[in-house]
């Protein structure tokens, strides 16, 4: 993967933001209809769309089926978002951990 300096400082998007901004408008269905098709509550969907709740494995499986793109996309987006958030939160602690080097044979 190439390093893009223009996007390097941007945190990975929450999958709910991508679902809200890109996918939902392209599907041309209401949030209530999507929740029904996913067989989840509107509250669960709204939490994800508001980026307050994570994309869970069961929801990713359902969403991947509805969208036809599989669950991996949604889970990878969530993992990248969570990892970036943890790295920001733990930056000071991680900076104090020494990286060990292996001895070449």
C-alpha cells in the first residue's frame, strides 16, 4: 500500500459514516427500511450511522448480504477505525515501549 501524505493525518472512517454518507443514499431506501432488511432495530442502525456504536460481526454479515459486498469490508473498516483510535489514546504509552531487535543468524 502506498503512503498518501494528503490522507496520512486523517483517521480511518467509521463504517457507520460510510454507510450513512455513501451506501444509504446509493441504495435509495430509508433507514427504517434498511433496519428491517437487516433484521436489526432502528436504534441499533441509528447508533451505527451516528458512529456511536461499532459495526458488529452479526450486523456486518447482514449488511454484507444486503449490499452484496460481504462482511469483510465492514469489519475491516471497523478494525481500522478502532486501531487508529487506540493508537491515538495510547500514543504516550506506546512511545515509552522499547522495540526489541532480533539477532541475525
